[in-house]
C-alpha cells in the first residue's frame, strides 16, 4: 500500500483540487490506539491497488498533526474521529466512517462509482 503522507494544511487545498480529477481517500490514524492499529492493518491487508487505481490514498498521523486533523473536520464538515476514513470527491466528502465501521469494500464501491460518474 502506497500512502501519501498528509502533513500540512497547504495539502488540503491541493487535495480539494485533486478530488475534482479523482477520488481522494484520507485515513486518519492514532499511533497510540489499538483499535486504530487493527483497522489500519485490516485496510492495508485487504487493499488491492488494482481495484482502487482511480483513488489517491493519504495517511494522516493525527497525534503528530492533530491541528490538521481538526482542520479536516472543519473543512469537510465531518466529525473528528480516529481511526477515520474519508473519501473526497469534487471537493466534498462522499464517505466518512470511523473505527470498525470503516469498510474497504464500501470505499471501493464509492470510489469506483464516483470515478465512473466523472466519465
């Protein structure tokens, strides 16, 4: 799994712009939380790049970048949670789930539907 690190507020504007070309996935992870670790492991274990070629995945270490995590919550009007997966399309969240509600099959469905709607 090839994550793109999300480390600065400047990247949020780029992500918004990028989401008009392809779906963007933001995964927020707490390095101190065993649930977050379990969910991250499950996502990475089941990630199949060939099924998600249209999406760009970003990884946010929310303990190191908590202000950025809060900014994401405000910017995309989603409640701050961890772990959390958010799919951004056309500058807006089209999927936002946390903890064990994060479902990679649902993310794949959302990403593929949004990518198809672009064409």
